[in-house]
C-alpha cells in the first residue's frame, strides 16, 4: 500500500474494507505517518477527510464543499504562516463567502491565493502550493485511500470499474493478525510502558496474559486497544487488578469474545452494575452517554452540562469510568470508536435495559431537534 502511494500505478483509489474495529484506521494512520514531518516526502502532499454515514443517513458523505475547507484547516494546523495567511483571507468578504462556494473556488480562494502570497522558491511552502496547484490543472495525480466497513454492493460496483484497488482486511490470515496484536499488546503492556504511566508499579503483562488477550481480541484491534486503555485506566490506577477483571470476565464466557458487545458490557458494568435498581445512576448514565452519542459534534463538558441540565461533577463521574471508550481530551468527550454507539443502539446485541436502544430513543429525538 505504501508503494502504491508513491508509484505511477494508474489506479487512483485504494479501498480498505473491513469489519468494525479490525484495524482499518490503524492501517490508514500508519500510511499517513510515513508521509509526515513534513507531509512532503517524495514531494507528496497529503490530507485527511472524514465523511460519516450515521444509521443510514449521510452526514457529509455527499457534501464535497467540506473537502477543501477541511484541507485548509489542516494546513493551518500544520504551519503558523499558513494559518495567518488563510486566516487573513477568511476575514475578507470574498474569503468568508467562499466557504459555501463550489470546491474549485474554495481551493483557489481559501488555499492557493493566500498561500502564494507567502511562499518563496526555496522554502517548503513552495512545494505545498505547487502540489495543490496541480489539483486545479490535472486531477490524475490525486490519489485516495478510502476505509469502509463491508458493503454488499461494493465488490459488484468495483467489478464494473477499472482503476481502483480493493483489499479486505478480514482476508488476512489469522496468524498474521494475531502476531500483530500480540506485538501491540506486548509493547503497550510492557514494564517500561506501565512504569511510564505508573512509576512505582512493577507489574507488566505476562506471556499468559498476552495470549489470553490475543484470543479475546478475535482479530479485532479495537478490542486489543480498548483492553490496553482499560488496563491502564487512570481512574483505576491498578493495572494488575484491571487485567484480572478482564480475564475473569473472559473466563466466565468460556469462549473467546464473539464481538465487541460482551467486551463493552464488561466496561459498562463499571458505571451501571448488573440489574441496577438505582434509577438515579441509570438516568445519569443514560443522559450523559445518550447526549454524547446522538450529538454528532463534540461539546465541552461545561456545554454538555447545560444541555442535559446536569452538574459538571456528575458528568465527570460517569466519564471517568468510561475512559476506555470515551476520550476526554481538553475536557471534550468523544467516542473512541463507532462500534461503541453501534452496540448501544442495537437492541439485538445490547440486551441490558439500562443500556439498550429503547431507552435512548427519547434522547435521540431531543438532541436531533
């Protein structure tokens, strides 16, 4: 795949298809990392664009107007000089109007024109502008890596078209996947990594621990990465106990975790105990998690508190027990992986009345309005 990015291969799109949590994003991020610092290795210019189709309703998948505004934002984050030049343009009437124009005009007004004003022939900015300029004149050099979950019509669609590559991640041999997951777990749960988080701890995952987690992962990287986050959870501060908790749940199941449902259920029990009859605990959990799931744009905890009329401390109390699945960077909670809300909103998989879809319905209608 890395060779395809830099080759003169005529194919312009590489499609990675795979189950939720199997590692599609990990592969894409790995490819991206080869072309960072700066993103101009071999004179390549790269950017990422995320389109979301949520519960069958496209959010921005058909909205090409978001493509170059996203790239403009990434350029601002990449370089301070770019940020100043693009920011100045956005303050003008023409620049602000361009955010709703067609993609061709957005590229010209929001990116090319402001950047040309700051580049010099001998600096790195010149290569960026030249790369973007080629998009205007000649689209064939523009290559796309697309990650997607399995779609029933995708193989048929691509079979009638040329110029695209398709790879199914689930087709990789189990041993290869298991070895990759074992390597990932062995590194992240090593003594060095554990002591970096907890300097006084001398615990690390044994070979038996790693083998058990590899079996539990069932070829899904998301389970392995979630296990690491759960074991090294700052709110628990006891990786050995967290490991035993996961292994106990695994042993009770008697078979490898068949999907993420059982794994997420173990984590959710930290918030809402099984057969919980405390309505306040259930209501608090449902309000916080329901809001985060059904509002597509992440909000700070302070804003979330106003929205659901709940004390900030109570929200943090819920989120601290869900750090394995909900990130809290800069006090803005975000779902770590889409498979988590997928599980909670699927009555066929989520059986617990405290968690399942039917109790989120009213929340969804409220937040959509």
